């Protein structure tokens, strides 16, 4: 079985070599490698040790035709695959950024048009905030009315009905939710303003590079 494997490996390696390299070998092939102690070995056949540590294919003139790296263990293969995937992801991300920036320059040929698009983005957030503020005032008024009804009942020394207590609790939750939404929108607007400052600076860099004919 090992002999068959050796023949298959050698055949594949020979097939992968350039034609001129195969001709230079003249039908003779040897292997050289360093073992775990760093000692150099030569052999006419491919051994398991050579495959373990990596080896060179040598022709009849003693010239190295091809180097074959050592075999990786499962952990090393997994690490190599992970690293390759990470590098590929970085390249994809960089390409996506480059594509987005190219589209931005195409969509906004001058700074004024770019600033208009940024302001439109802020206007959208402002409109959402305005709607939330109107809703919040309405819900706060509804809560105030419920609390006033409860206070009137308590002044008569009567217990507040359960349905009214439940309505007050539910309305408080609504008001809390609206306030939370408004706070989120306000934070989003602040973050958007900060990001737009960075984006505008980047836009100016790209336009300057474009003006100088840089890729």
C-alpha cells in the first residue's frame, strides 16, 4: 500500500513539473530532506519521514527541481484554514469599501451634493424625533388624566378601581417606551453627526486623490 502511495505521489509531482524540468531530470529522481535533528538525507524513494518534514526533488545534476512543504497536522491545517478565511474576509471587506467609495464619488460629483445627502439623512432622523415627541406628549397627557381621575377618587375616601390602576400602570409603560425611543433617536442623531464629519473628511480625501489622477 505504501509503495502504491509513493508511486501515486511521485506521478502527481512529475505531472505538475514544467516540461523542461522533466526533461532535465532525465528519468532519474532523488529526494533530499532534513530530519527532526536537522540532519540531511538523500534517497531514491520517498519515505514517510521525508513527507513528514518536507523535501526537495533533485535531478541527476543535483539541482533542486521542486520543494514540497512538510505535512501539516490537523491543528496546523485548521489554523491555516482559519487564517486563510480571515485573510479572504479582509480582502472582501476592503473590496466592498472600495466599491462603496467609488459609488459615492459617482453619485456625488461635488461636495455640495454630498453635504445635501448628509443633511437629508439628518432631516429624516429629525422628522422621526418630532413624531416621537408628539406621541410622547399625547401619551403623557393621557397618563396625567388617568392620575387625576385616581386622585379625585382617593379624595372621596374611595378605593381606586382595579381597572383604573391597571390602566395607569399600562400607560406608564407606554410613556416609558416613548421616552426610551426618543432617547435612542437622539443618540442616533449625535452618532450620525459624528460619523458624517468623518465621512466628509474621507470624501474630501477621495476627491483630492481623484483630482490628482490617483487610483
